[in-house]
């Protein structure tokens, strides 16, 4: 039996993000498509109508819909978190304390910490415990308004362990409630057993790991950490070229710790997204602005590492680059699930406006995952993914930092988080 339509009406502010089908740039990034006293009508997993409450209530399906009044709520598309490392076995709180004492990211890595410490633990972890912990974090993402997230492998760094991670991500995606987009990050760092023979690991990646992942359909994207202490530019090009041959789309970690040329490589290879970008220069900004590659900025990592070198968001936006925002959720450098907190950092530390930050975390995040035809805005025919905040104005979402004021999250037309328990469908 078909489910009854679902109507959210009388929204204090409804941010539709309707507009161009292309990634938002320059002034378009701040165009939220705001409707006062707005409404969204849903049927099943899709949006049927969006507009003023008066207009939407005239739709034939509205007459028999379950109705929820949102007079005190700001309603917007669910956040699309386009860069996370969801699957890991434990925190790295010891490293957090070491950084407070003065040790740097690379010093900690040389002492056996960093990414490789998580690799050692993940290889020993059983599938059930990894899946249970990830499921708990997905629940936290939902409570903060996120409805879709990208999730990377990269803490296995062997064929068996990487496949294990991606199989778990596939199961989590199928069981919901959040939608997961998988990325293969076998080129995260060189694993310890290949420390003295990195070319052999590169050969393993290209000849065995990438083809195996692609053949099983376990990851849509392939990513490389192209930076000091990870993979060099020439190595990154080889990995990404092999992935493209196997039918995978490309992503790149670039210019986080040092300028390596990774941003230019992403442009040359027509990568979907290039992420971090704290160390780019003016020429890089011009190249990115002239490209179709999304610039995914990750201020949570800069904040957690106690650094001040945030990515030049204003320069990128004013040059015409397409900017997205994501949490970079991971145990070492950005242990946060909160997109509202990322919006706060984007506004205060990178001088993005609240409107720009919201668009970067929704519609441009959807473009960074090649899903803007379904996600990132509230429009008829799109997936019914949205969140609602109990606030007076959308600018208060980043204004109240470190506080979760998300009251409702809906994925594919189903309530997956209701902080007030006021509504039952």
C-alpha cells in the first residue's frame, strides 16, 4: 500500500537552494532560494512540490498528507558531507595530547603514530566491531542534519583489509539510514611492510588493488593523499590514471601540509574534487577557478591540529572556483560529525558568509559526489532529504557554534532524527 504524502508546512524560512544545475560559483553560491512560510510536499522518497505554504497546500496530494507544522524551524536540504574517513577502530586521543604538548603532525607520524597507528588497529579489528562503531557515528551524523556522506577506505593498506573496509561500507549503505558514497583510498600512505620498497606498493595498488575494487563495484571514486610524507605527484598520477582506466572517478587530497602540485594535477585529470588546499598559491586558484573540479575545504582539520593556515576560501570564491565544505571526519585530525560546526569555522576562519557556507555544504557537496541531480536542493523530483533547525534565521546555524540545534532530519522521506519527538508518521 502506498505511503501517505508528507507535508512540512509554515516553515519560518525554507532554504530551497533551487537554481542552476551547475556547481554554484561567485554570487550564485549565496543564492539560497529562501521562501518565508514555505512548504515541502513529499510522496515516498521524492519531493513532489516546494513553495509557499499557500501554494503547496493547493496540490491535490496535500489534502490527504500527514502534515507537520514548522513555524519555529529553518528547513533546508540535508547536509552532503563529501569527505569523511568513517571507518576506524579507535580514537587517537593520545596524539591529541601530544600535539598540545608541542609535537607536530609529522613528528607524531615518525614516532609510529598518525595514520599508521590506525592501520595497525584496523587490521586487527573484527568486522562486527568496526561496523557497530560506524553505525553509531552514522546516527550522530543524522542528529546534526547530515543525510549523505562520502566514506573512504585507506586504513587497511593491504588488499584484504581494504576490501574488508569497502565491504563494510557497502553493508552500511544498504542498511541505511544515511546514504554512503564509497571511495577507495589505498594510496593513503605507504604501509610499514613496504617502507623500504614503496615502488612495490605502488605496483600492488595499480595492478591488483584498483582492479579488484573496480571489478567488485565497491567504490565509485579513487583518492590519493598527495602530500609531503605520503605520495609524490608522479605516484599520484600513476594511481589516478589506473583508476580512471578501471572506470572510477577521481578525488585528491592535496596541498594540506605542503604545496606539491596536487591541485594542478586534479585539474589536469578532471578530478571530481580536490580537497584541503591550505597551501595553494594564486596560480593554483586561477587554474581551479577555470576548471570543473570542486574545491572541498576542510576547516575542521586545521582547527583540530591547532593551525592557522586555513584554505583561502574568499580568494577561491571571488576567482570563480566551485567551493564545497566537508567534515573530514577521522580519528587523527578532525574527529567531528558536525556540519554546523564546519559552517561556523568556514564563516569565522575563512570569511565565508553563512549563505555561502550552507550552499557549499549542500548543493556543492552534492556536486562533489556527482549527485546534484538527486541531492543538495529542495526541488520537485529530487530525493526527499532535508533537515530543520529550531532557530529564528538561517544565519544562526553557524552563529551558534558547538551547539546542536538540529531538530529534525529526513532521509528519502523518512524521519531519521526527531529531537523533540513531536511528530510521528
